[in-house]
C-alpha cells in the first residue's frame, strides 16, 4: 500500500534510475578518467567523453518526461479551475506561472479557492510556500 502523500514525502524517487543507473554511469566515468590518466591517448579520451555524455543522458531524459507531464498537469488543473472556481478566478488562476499551478494541484477542492486568491494577491510567493499552506494534502501518485 502506498504511503499517504504530504509535503515531506511528495518528492518522487525512481529507484532504478537514481540508485542503480546513476551510480553505475558515475562509476564508469570515474573509471574511464582514471584509465585516461594512467594511459593517456585519444581512445581513452573518447571513452571519457562518451561516459560523460551517457551520464548526462539520464537527467536529460528525466527532465523531458517531467516537462511533458508538467504540461499535462497544467491542462488538468486549468480544467479543474473551471469546474471548482468562480469564472473570473478561474481565468486569473489559469494565468499563473507553471510552478505555482503545479504546487496548487496538491490542494483539495475545498482549499483551492482560498489558496488561489492568496497566490494571486502575492501572499504565497513561491511553489514551496503554496505547498506548505495546504492543510489536507491531495496526493499525486502518478508522477513520473
């Protein structure tokens, strides 16, 4: 059973990537750099560059998936605003920066109008402040 999500535990770790691939790719880069130091030549330098590129591919792939998911969440939240908020507030809320929209997704329906107003009035400046202001966390268990 999944643990109930809240501000303290909402960050998503993907164990295969974070705890398996990253250490292996990092070890490979270090190993290749040591080999280049021991035996300097163009082939070794090429392997160091390749290992570095391989290591950088992990966050690049993850960021692309997260960016696509952020766009979907933004759309879902705009639809939610139309259903829950008064029309004028929904229009204003849809114009918020993506980070704030992403933070507001954790707010349950009953807390959303007040949090949107506070965000629009500048009382809640950052996504972190928005998340901390949520009393009854609405978990996002499908995040990549």
